[in-house]
């Protein structure tokens, strides 16, 4: 259920995620921007480069988010 199939990064620092079960959820990445490991995400052009790799969302070899976190900390699209 935690396998990310598609990501659409948005200019409000949210990610529209589609999971393997077909569910769509919105993840708000703004809280991550305060954490030192995610400082690169503060750059909107960098944030908008989010892509799916394997079963999760990545930006480069150093920046990714665990798929279970994305699922558990996102809200369903109504």
C-alpha cells in the first residue's frame, strides 16, 4: 500500500501522490523545510523536480522521503 506510483509536486510545497492501490493523497512537505537534512527542498525549483524512484519520492541521490511516511502523513484527496 505504501508504494508510490506517481507524484505531482506543486508550488505550495505539497505533493499529489498516487499509491499502488490507486488511492490519491496530498502530502504537505512544508514541515520538512525546517529540518537541516531537507534544506535543499526550500528552493521551489528544486522541490518541483520531485520524481518517483523505486517505491518512493526522490529529488536526487541525497534527498528522498520514506514511502510509509508519505502515506501516513498525507491526507486523502476527496
